[in-house]
């Protein structure tokens, strides 16, 4: 059994024990916190390796990263 499959079983077991909206919100907060910590560690590693710096972060704040949409010429 892979780690992914084990994780899915663990999550399903945890979800089976949620009995209220408050518990669901708490669970969602825990999951969000887990992934936020992983992202922060990855960003810290990039900073420590010199791959990003304050200028990079400031540049990210001004970037327009939306995917441009192209419409077909014959669209009515």
C-alpha cells in the first residue's frame, strides 16, 4: 500500500469522526495549517539557498499571473 493510499484511509477515518459544522471547520483549519507550514518551509529553503530575496517577493506582488483567454474568431 502506498503512502498516498494510507493517507487517504487516514483522512477518511478522521472524516468519519466529524459530527458537526464546528468540527468540520476545525478539521479544515488543521489541513490548511498543515499545507501552509509546508509552503512556508519551501519558501524558507528558497530564501536560504539565495534563489529568492526581498526584491523577488516585491516583484511577485506586482505580477499579473492570470491566464489570457483567447476567443475564437468566429464566435457569435
